[in-house]
């Protein structure tokens, strides 16, 4: 396994802060062997949340998902948690497994407000059901590259310099991803440089 695959990240959503669950979620990660490399409370804009959930582009659930990350006036802050795992399995893959799916075991189920069965019993409309299912307390990108992109989006240069002292390999990967993203943004639709 490449050293960079020892790192991964999750976002603890604003509603978890509202219900005082951030510390419990972090303790659960540490109990599974995660070492916290960086922890930062961040206010995520609607634009950033939409980019984080870009796989939902064109889906009616995008607005609901973005809202769960960007929060509201009372609950604005999410927590970016960058972790490191020792072992043979890539860290982001481990985090995806730890997250679990909505009706399976895992951190996501543990902190889910309502299961799908409970929501069905409430006879809610589709939009309300989707909204409540989206309140899963955490967001975990599926891939390492997505994780690097989100970290770069949410940390400052000061954070990056601080991280470089403790985790130079991760910082090198973040800088490479940022340059790749900037280069892609400079390309025209025809694939040629401007």
C-alpha cells in the first residue's frame, strides 16, 4: 500500500454539532484505530457543499444533501476530520466501511436519526423522507482523490503549513491534487490550454 493511502477524511455535519455528537463520532473513529491528523470546524458554503456532492448533479436530492453540509444560521459549522490508519487497507476504504450504509451497521446507522422503516411508518412525503434520510450526521467521500479535493477546499494555507510539519507526505499529495485541479480549470472545453 502506498503511504498516502494511510490517510482519509470525513465531514461531521452541522446537525451532529447541534446534538453534541461530534466528540462521540471522533471517539468511535479512534476506537477503530484512526489517528486524528487534523480536526477543523468549518462553515461550508452552499457552493462548496454542491461541489462536494457533485455526484448528485442533476438529481433532485442535491439540494437536500447540500443543505445538510451547509447547515443554517443556528447550526453552521461542520467538522473536517483527517485521519491516518496504520495497516494494509487504504484509509478512505476503511472509512467508507466504518460509515456503513443507512440500513446496515456502522457509524452512519449509529447516529442516524431515523431508519427507513421508521420513516415509512411516519407516512411522510417523499421530500421529507429524503431530507430525514440525508441527516446521517457524517459525509465520507468514496475515494482518496475526492478526499484530497475536499480537504483542499476547506483548509487554509496556514492549516496546510501546519500539517506539513506533522504529515509531509499528506501535504505533498494535497499540493499535487491542488495543482492538478488548477491545471484542469485552465483547460478549455476542447482540451487545449488557454
